[in-house]
C-alpha cells in the first residue's frame, strides 16, 4: 500500500512494484563511477531492473529522493486528519533473527483484518512503522486491538515497543507488556527518589498509580 499512496504524487513509481528500498552512500569524484558500476551489478544479481531504479548523484536529484522518502508520513497524517482518527502507528523493533517473522506477522494479521495499512521505516535496524488506517471509530477499535497484538509479539521475540519516538503518555500502558508491574514499580520508585515533587515529565512513562 505504501507505493500506492505515493503514486498520488509520484506517477513515476513503476507499476506493479511491491516495495522500495532507499540506500544512501557517500562518494567522491574518484569513487562515484566505480560504486555506480557495483550497484548496477548488484541490481542485476538480484533481478532488480536498473531502468526502474532511481539514482541521485546531484544535490537536486538527492533532494527529490529525500522528498519522496518523507512524503509518505505526510500522506499518513493527512489520512488521519481526513477521517478524524488518532494516529495508529507502530514504533517497534526486533532482533535481526526475528525481523522476517515479525514482518510476515504484520502482513498476515492486517490482510486478514481488511483494514488499509502501510509499512515503511528503517529496515537496517529491523524497525518499521506500520500505519493502520481506520476510516471510522469501529475500524479504529479494531486497529488498536491489532496494535496490542503487535506489541505482544515484539516483546515475545525480545524486541522493544518503541525504538525511535519514545514512550511519553500515549505508549506508557504498553510498558506493562514489556516489563511487567514489578519492574515498572521499581523504575517509578527511582523516579520518585530523584523527583519527589513530581515536577519533571508529568504523566510521561509512569501513570499516577505507579507514582503514588
């Protein structure tokens, strides 16, 4: 679905594409030709069509690719605003050996749900953002149930519930799945020791019942 969304603004996205991988590599005037040759050979080795791959060697072309990369989160935010729904987006990461299974779990679960979704993110550290796209409150309720399934799967395989954007207020209840009540109370006790007045990060990470 990610490339389908991007085709709204980028008609050049090849038809039938299932996904895209963004690589960035530093070059010099002395290495650029050699590295380009190596990339073309790598694409051929993996049956990827060079004619349908995009290369950016100038600052202008590099900026276009960055715009393409960052446009998808913008389109997701527009979707949530259009349907007046709270954003449903994962931030989980798992160990190397668990990533393929986690990715399949995302896809299989969401295909069975009939909800629209996109998957994009940072594949180099096994950390993708799954955006589930509800159009009404009933679909939103279903989306959050699925989100909890993803949380539990990530924790089960030794991953984290938040690899980039932090816990804050919105994800604090999911910490119970990751650490359990006992460990959370120990963390909260440490927080109270350093912040007895409770003036720092109010409501973040720890709920009131843990700090009382």
